[in-house]
C-alpha cells in the first residue's frame, strides 16, 4: 500500500434500547455518530528519495476485553504526497460508541502496490478521545513513531468534525501533490443528532457509517455521511407471508371439502387438488420451521441465494442513506434501498422466468381444460373469483358488527347514532350486494349444479335442448362472454349460452332472488329506522318507507326501539349468511376447476410466484418504512401519501443475454428479469396502513402483514407521539397505496452481446409499459396534490420535462441507454418516491450505480467541485475505506458464519472505467479474443 494511518479505540459500555428511545417516541438507536474526526499528515518520511509516499491511514478499535485492536476504519489512498489530506474521515456509530477513555491508535502505511493492498509501515501514534476533546480547537498534532520507537516519521493531524456552519477552507488541489491541510469545520450544533432520530426506524440494524469532506465549487467544505444498515424485514416479512400462505391454502382445502357431494369425476379431481395443496402446505411449513431456527445476520448474502430454506428471503437487502451538510444551506438526505433482483434462484431458470412460464401455463391450462372436462377461466376471471371470495369473507363479519352497532344505538334511543350506524350498515350491505351481482358467480352455480351426482345432461337424456332453461353467459377470455369448453362429443368449441350443461330442474332465477333478498331485508331495516326517528322528531322518512314499516310492526311510540329492530336485523344477518355460503361454494368450484386444469405446471408456477413476491414485498416494505420515518415531519409528503400514494421505482441492471449452448448460466439473468417483472407488478396488490403501536418496545414496532394472495395489507405501527402527528386520514386507517414501476438497462458485457447479436425486446417492453404507468401516476398526482407539496431541487428541469425525456429514451434505439435510469431516478426523487436498485446480487453493478448517483447528486444539488468528482467517487468506492487492507475481495464473504466479526458492506468497488467502457471497445476485445483462441488451438 502507499501510505496509510491506523486508529485503535477502546470502547466503553453500550446504551440500552430503552435509553435510545427519542423524545418523539420513536424507538431506535442513535443512528448518527457521536464522534467524528478527520485526518491529515505532514512531512511523512519516505523510504527512497525518488518517490513520494502513497499514504493511507488505518483506524482500529482497541477493546478492553480483546488482546488485539479491532479494525475500525481506513482512509483512501492519497498518492505521491508528503502532506496528504484525507477526504475520508473516521466516525463512531451508536453500536461502537466512543467515550473519553477510548484509546485511539493511528497507523500510517506507504502503499506501494494498490492491487496487493499491502504496504510498508511508516509510523503510528496513539491518543485518547478525552485528549482530543480537551485540546484547543479540538485538534491534535501527533508525532508518528516508527516500530522501534525511534525517530519521528512525520506528523498526523486529528481534527474533530462537528455539525454546523463550515468555515471557508484553503483550496486543495485535485492533483494531490503538495496538499495543504484545511480548516474543516467550526462550532458544533448537536441538534442535528436529535433531528435525525426520526430519519430511521426500528427495523434497521447494524449500521455501517462513513464520513467524507468534499470541496464545493466556491471553495467551501461540505460534510457527507454514508450510513448503510441491514433490515430485519428481510426475515420477518417472508416468515409472515409463509404463515399467511399456509393459512390460505388450508382454508382453501376446507372450502373444497365443504363443496358437498360431487360426481365421481369431480370428486376425484377434488381429491387430487387437495393432495396437491397438502404438499404445498407441508413444504411451506418445513421452510418456516427452518427459518425459525436461524440466527445471525439479518440479511441473506448472495452465497446463499440458491439455498432452499432461504429462497423466500431477498438477497443482500440493505438501506443506504447519504446525508449532506453544506455551508449556509439546508441539510439534505438521499435514501436508496439495494437488494438482489427478486427471483427464484433455487428453482433455477432453465425454463425461463415467471413471465415466460405464466404464458406457457395459460396455454397448457386451455388444453387440460378439455381433458378434464372443465371450463377454462382466464387469469382475469380467476382473479375475480378470488376477489369475490375475499370480499364476501371480509364483508360478512363487518355487516354483522355494524348490525349489532345499530341495535346498540337503538337501545340508547339515540337518533343521530342510529342514523350514523344505519348509514355505515347501508354502505357495506350495498357493497356486498354489488359484489354478488357478478355473472361469474351465477354461471359458477350452474356449473356446480351440473357437477352434482345424478346430473344428466340434455343429450344424455335425449331431451330437446330447446326445452332447457336459458343460462347466463359463462366467464370467458374474450369480450362476448364465450368460454372454451368441451363439447358433448369430446371436441372443443366456442359456445356462449350452452357452454355449461344445463339442468331442466334448476331454477336459474334463484340466485337473483337470493342476493336481491338481502337488499329487501336492508330496506325493511331502513324503513323501520326512518319510522322510529320520525316519531322521535329527529328524522323524516318517506311515505313508502313508513307504509312498509307499518306493515312490518305495530304502532307503538313508547316501544323499545331495539326490540322492534331486532327481528329485522336478525333476518338481514341470516340472509347474508345464506348468500355467503352459496356464493362461497360457487366461487370455490371455479377455483377447483382452475386448480384441476393447472396440472402439473400450476403448482410450480404458484410456488415460484410466492417466492418472488415474498422477496419483492420485503424489499418494498423496507423502503416504505424508511421513507415514512424520513417524512414524518413533512406535511406535504404526508398529504401526498394518503391522497395518491407513492411511486416505488425499481432500477434493474440485469442483462437480457439468452443462454448459450455451452454456457448454461450465462443467460440466467433474463430469467431473473422475467421473475422480477411479475414480482414488481404483483406489488400493486399491496396497501399499507399506519397504526398506533401498543408500546414503544421495538417488538411492537415491527410491521405486520395481513391478507391473502389477491390482497395484502402491511400495517406499520408507530409510537403514540409519532402517530398523533399523522393526518387524520392516515390515523383513521386509510389504505396507503404504492405505484411500483420497473426500469431495466443492462450494463455489463453480456448486455453488449445481447444488443449486438441478441434480442432486447423484453427490456424495451418493460421500460415502455412502466413509463406509461409512471406517466399515469404523475397525471393523478398533478390533479390531486399541490406543487408545493413536492420537494425542490437545484438542478434544472421539472417533472414534466423529465417525463418527456424519459418517454423519448424508452423508444429510442440506443445501446445501453442509461439515460432511462437517470431520468427515472430523478423523477422518483422529485415526486417523493422510494428508490430501489438491483442487479443479480446487489454487489458490483449496484454499488457502481449507487456511488455514481450519489456523486452526481453532490455535483448537481450541492455544487461539488468538478475537480473533486473523481476523488469523491474513488473515496466512496475504495475498499480500504471500508475495512483493513488485506481483507478478502468480497465484503460479504463469511458473513453467514462470522457475522459478528465482519460487518458486510454489500458493495464491491471497482474503477469507474469498468462502468464507462465503450461497448465498441468491448466488441473489439471479444473479436480479438476469438481470433487469439482460434490461432492457439489450430
């Protein structure tokens, strides 16, 4: 290594979790560091006269209970300078706090070969934190001593970094030689620590912090902090989802058993489907049991991506926050969530990803519907059936509860309370009736009737088809109500009214009468309430309602309101129960046919979709919680949140290169992208709700997932004081929606081959479709949210202009058009969205993208000096600044086995040239390589 300096610390006691609960009630650790300092060296000794040292400073922590110092931090390498001033500082986060007794050791090395990450020892110095705090201007100049304690090898300058107004500093040359040590900062303003208590939530853990100081264009100094954390939702959300999957499938099995007696053909299919559900339930329960046994890091490293027991967990889920403090400017923070692409790695990609498999599954389902004598239901109708089943299941207990509230209000003889309860009951009952007025339910009842034992079709009876009652059209994939069904002679045909076998004795109007009876029962209740409130002088009912009530009950002004309403409410509840039972059996029969036609591919597709959705939901929940805590005091953001929801912008860097015959793993990323496309789209079925936590204990502040596959709700508990600051709409439990969008641009060498010789239509379709979704969201946002609710940015261009640019880029035929990603990210930040970045494992490409984006934000929003852009990028990407030199190449290596000793950073760091290399040069390199190989083996 060129020169570098090491710091050792002796750590004091840690705070308890109770002591870390802020004044706002947010239970979280003090995320911002308690102590930070910058480093610089003067008059470093050189081993030879013909070269200047390449200096680097290494920081380590000397703990009382350990014999050897613990590596803590490391600066970047400053080349060819006797007086290096390092841009990377040293920080102590809450999990490794510094006390006045903490002993710090600084070791300086001269790095001669950066590739080997090894260098020669120049000197070291030690000091205590108390010495630094007591020093004048909190600044120390320490002599570096050689290993034998001999002559000084130079001086190291330690300056405490504080928040507040930055002093004007002497300019540092970007060319590094003959640098001067700047005056970095001035008086402290520790309120910064208190402000940041709200910026992170209780689901984040194990922070890794870095601090930098960069020069602005006007020769001022900005302070930049990076804070990366793991997220407990990596495990908790998949575990909750697995439990919900098991409950839903067990409920589905019970519904199938309650269908009643079926003909031998359908009964055999039912048994087969129940057996298949049982296998899924057993598999999920086994996975859940394995996950309950695990402990260690709260994330899944990429080396475990194909492990079966961890397949529901996202890969390398981390949060990244960059906090910027500039002279005479408002502090700003920029958040991003990084994770591996949601994909079923354990199941592999030999047959493609979800998008391809779903298309193949629908085609096979049509053919199987003929073999099993089933009606083919399109994905839209299957989803509608699940929606009906879910809706009636939720509305029935809700109507029963509202009916009881009505009786309670009647018992209190409160006219306003009675009217309010009646209004709520009427709204939910009308919603219930509207749900059941679906032709899908009616046609399913006819099909279920035909599947009963002893049913004989018209042709089998030899009867006249004309004598059969007319049936309603069956659900179908096309617009005119036709379905694909099996003809009586075994052939396929498109049939409308005759698609489902009809029974002469079945009363087709019965279902219409049944659901209409619910509305009639409700009208009776409304009429009685009108009559009661009119008598009390608190309401006016119509003549028709009064006449209907007169028929129902006797005139008794002094009678008990509750007793007069009780029989009418009981009849309403009984009618609702009867309708629910009948509708439930009908819809369950639809799902039975869908499951029976899905042999054998349906089970595998469903399991794969469950896996991908679990990973995607964990990532989304992490981003939502992070964004919610960051915006708690932003009234405009909270208003936008409950009015239109948030954009969740997923940035993908996967290639679309297809499999080569002799390289089966080269094209797996296109399968990942197909998985990710479906997983991100499925997030539209998710809503969030903010609830009040029972206590401030961290366990009570963990998000809770509820629902079933067609509709999930993630409840985010907040402590009492924080919950009280929410708008009334959010406190009342209004669902908070997200608008997920996915943009993909492959950037590696495999993408170069795909764009030259392959097919990138998948990437083009994804970008164009999601641009339309984003454009639609912005239109709704513009109509409902004032412009002042959105954040302000220094860089030119508003959202409308950025959308126009994005629209042009998604249809442009340009290779590796990263402008798509830049425009989408800029739009996301300008509309208060949540940013996600993914590649295969959230390491190399993801880190390159995140660090480049961070430096671009510093340049565009905080006037980072153009001479410091590359240096800032190198600092953020430097391996040395994230640990001791000589450590392994992969920062997550051994994370699963030794998480307590090495804190993964989820980032690999490579030169910027790897990202900016021209695709033309890559093609030339490939051609020359092929020529060389051919010449070698001839």
